[in-house]
C-alpha cells in the first residue's frame, strides 16, 4: 500500500477497526475511507454497492462484524449468523465488482473445531464439530473465508483471511452481560471495588483456557500482512500463550485492585475447553506479539476508568 492509497476500513467504530485506523494514521496513510454505521448499513446490498461504486477503495480491511461474548452468541444466534453473512457477502462481492486491489477478512479462532489439537494449526479448519455456543457465528465466518478463497480461485482476486485469538483492548465493548470475558470481568471487578462488594461471580468453572491478544498487536499484524502477504491460506494471529479463565480472573483482580473473593457460577457455560493458536506461520512472515497480558490489561484498565469517569459525568 502506498501512503496515498484509498483504504476503506469497514467497522472503524469497533475495537478492531478503530485500532487499525489509528495505526494506519500513525504510519502516514491519510487517504482513509471511513463511513459511520448510521450512514452506511453494511447489511444492505444496494447501499454497499453504491458506496463502492462511488468511493472506489483500493484496499479494504473487513473488520465489520456482529461480535459478542458467549452469552450474546447464545441469546442472539440468528442475528449473529444473518448479520455476519450479509455484511461479509456485500463487502466481499462489491470489492470484487469494483476492482479492489486487496481485501483482508477477519475470521476468528472460534471457527476451528471444538476439540482441535492444540496449538491449533491453520489446517485444522473444518476437521471436526464446532463449539455449539457460537456455531452460527463460526459458520458465518467460515463462509467468509470460503468466499474469499473461491473469489481468488475463480476471479483472480487478492483476498486474504486472518484468524485472530480472543481480542481485548481500549475501545472494547465492556457490557456486563454481552461482552467477551476480559472486558465483562474488568467492568464487574471495577464496580465491585467501587461498591465494596464481597465477591464477584465468574461464569463457568474457570477451567477453560483462552489465548488473549491485545488489539494493538493485531493491528500491527494485519497491516503487515496487507503489505506483504498474498494467498488463500488462512493465517493465525495470537499471542502464543493461553491461560485459564481462573488465572485471567486472578490477574484482573490484581490489576484492578479488588480485594474480595472470586466465586464460580457453574450454571453459566464454559464454551470450548481450549483455544490456543499455532502462530508459526505469521512469525515466519516477520511479526510477533509484543504486549504481555499484564501490560495490556493495565493499559486497558486505565483507558476503561477514564472512559467510565467521562461517561458517568454525561
Ligand atoms: P468464548 O471464547 O467464545 O468462549 O468467549 P467469551 O470471552 O465470552 O468467554 C470465554 C470464557 O470466559 C468462557 O468460558 C466463559 O464462560 C468465561 N467467562 C467467565 N466470566 C465471564 C463473563 O463475565 N463474561 C463472559 N463473556 N465470559 C465469561
């Protein structure tokens, strides 16, 4: 990508899109195309077609998606499969029809089989049953990958796909019920500290293992790949380390300075037992994660408390 390239970041208001946008600007890319959610509904085919015809982007980061934690996925399975299929189909097809030079599609580590051998190699895709708590979301994301690969094969496009581990960072959704685990627990521990509550409930048994990746590390990886990688093989992006939910909760408790107890609500689901990606492929391409989980949680908590204070005043 040259610095004048017309780059469309789909989903620039979300965690991933906003971070990619900030990194692009810091690297001197000034010709960014950003369209707020309320002025372009990516689920509407006609609107997306017209937008591409008018804006003619050269590069597309497809970071727009309906995302959420384990509870949101279970409560809104239809919304997760429909919105994601619509968004990605509209954007990928318009990118092809309007001559986009390159598109990067964001998948997810949850698309791999529930019982994939760990660390999960890219070749494990479609080798077994999916985790039921987020199957509709995963099926949509798998369809997005297959669509990029099919367009590359039939139309000669340059569409690449990456699979990030569980992401977190400033700008995340911190909703107590619908967010992913680190953001939801950060919020819950923070409130418990403020209100002097004696205990905080962590969902499930605390035994599942997750690999967490700071969104700044992800943004550096996807911009690198947009610049140097072409091909239909999917690429994992992770921190290379996993920890149990119990260990993550303990770390959060320390970072936040909460002194009460942790209790486990085993009526809530555990989800998949482990998700740790094999990141040898992206490492060989010249990227590696630089933000440790502890550092990342500390800076995210700083961001969260400032945001929380600002919004509490509104
Ligand atoms: P997943 O990786 O798709 O399962 O997504 P989540 O980030 O939602 O959940 C990860 C793990 O954290 C699961 O085992 C959850 O049961 C557990 N967990 C513990 N407390 C919470 C919480 O407050 N919110 C969420 N979303 N998950 C939690």
